[in-house]
């Protein structure tokens, strides 16, 4: 194949296939198995369209949110999925993910590297309205799967109400109209014994 | 939960979780297992950004392409994935998928039903530049996985070169600058014995 540029692009597309092997803690709604990060990314990218009315900012660029969400977990190909309540894993998560970004995005042709990498950086920085909405959806989706599987993952990891409230702060910031709903489900989860008080 | 509208939206988000169980014929690049339609949808939605320079139409709306691809396989939740070389399955595929669309999209609040359903309809009609590019990526990705796993799925199903050439016509129509590359890989696949002549 003479076309070096296209070869790099195809190389990147084949490389990111590996995200389908990165298992999260979250289980699917029928409880049959754990979810992987590619499935999760698809699920939240599509949710952008379903829940866009709950963003506080009407001028939000939903295309940008979608791009951010499709890319946001690619670093896990090298760095793995860090469980949010794993305090030890979180310590060096940033270093591991930055090294992963250095390798993975650089598979692309030079002019595309920063385009893609900046989406991940925007997600991590949580400063733009698009990033805030993306982070809200990234937290909401596993919360829903946890709640509607009767808290199975929470129970297995003895998760407490206060931890979930803290974990769900991005919903309050990025999609505040959904916070009331989330807060209500957290209370119900405690009542039903899915979450420790 | 008092909010009937939000309840429908969350119901839809939980319903589409089932796409993660729909297995395709294609296998992952490490050949460990078959790919599911949620992973496939994520992969091609992200490929939109990587390969956009190969569309013939510079004015193409990439956000629309991405939306189409995130939604295009949802009907498989009821209708299943129809293998493209399964002539019997293809006979009633359209009817099965239309019934699936009637059920699945109608889980949404009434004003969102047509918004989402029209993305699937646009994909199926293959008339807009966005739909053509979406269809090209939908065909290209499994082709790449087939080729770079040494044709394992082609060999298992005794697929012939002419079938793949026909199957890949949407690449010629939707991303013609990629056609030359695909055509070259098809020839190599025959040479290497991945495809029957």
C-alpha cells in the first residue's frame, strides 16, 4: 500500500478495536456480564441526543459532546479502566492515561493527532459546557445500570451513599435538571438496600 | 418518579442496552470473539472523524453521519443481525426491521420518536451524501476486521471475491477515494487465500 497517510489512519482504526476488551465494573442491564468501554462509549454518545434538553446551556455544541464521548475512554487501551472507588488505582491514573494518550493518538497522521487528543483533554479538563455535559452522561449511564440491576455492583463493592453522591457531582454541574432525578434514585437505592448509608 | 417524559427517555436508554447482546459475524482483530452491534456502532461513529477527507462532498454534515451511525443498528435488538451473505435471512429483513423500529423508537416521548427514527430511515434510503458516507463506513469496518484476521470469517462462510466486491459497492458510492484501497485489499485477499475466486 503506497499511501502512508491512509495506512496510519487504518492502523489507528485497528488499534482502537482493543477498547472492546476493556471491561468496566458496571454490568449490563440483564446482569449477564460486565460492560466494556466501547459499548459504554456508544451508549453515552447516543444518549447525547436523548437527554440534550437537560443541559443548562442551550447553545451547547452537541456534535462536540458526541466527539468527546466517542474518544474519552481510548486511553484505557493502555491504562485500563480504573474503578472510581479504587483509591489506590486513582493515585497514578493521570500519569498512566497521559502516557497512553502519547502512544495511541500518535498512531494517526501528524495533523490529526491534536484534533483527536484535544477531545480527550477537553473531557478531562471539565471546563467547557460540552465537557461538563459529556462528564454528566459518563457518570449517569453506569449509575442507571447500577440502580436498575438492583445495585449489584454497589453491593459487591460495599459502596456507600456518600460516595455515590460525590461521584455524581458532574451531573449536578453538567446536566443540573437531571440531578433531582438522580438524587431521588440514590435515596430509593438506600431504602431498598442497594447502597449502604 | 413524577416526570413521565424523563421516564420514557430513561426507558429508551435502558432498552438500547440490549444492542450489546446482538452478535455479528465479524470477529475482533485479536480473533478472541465475535463483535457485537454496539461495539461496531461505536467503532464506525469514531471512524467518521478519522476518514472524513475521503468523502466526495466537502459540505457533508459529519454530525449527521455520526448520529445516523449511532442509531443505524438499533432495529437489530428485535430483528437480529442478518448476515449479509444469508440470502434467506435477507428476504424478510426489511419487514422484521420495520416492525422493530415501530416498537423501539416509540419508547421515546412522542416528539423525539421521528427525530431518532428518521436517522435510521435516512441510513436505509442511502440517498443523502451523509447516508452514503455512513453506509460506506458501515461496510468498510467489518471488511477491515475480516481482512486483518486473515479472512477467518470469509473462510468459515466460503465467501467469494465477487460477493465482497458487490457488498463493498457503498464504499465506491459514499467514499470513492477509499475504493482503490479496498479493491487492492480484495485482490490481496484472493492471492493470500482468504477469499475464494
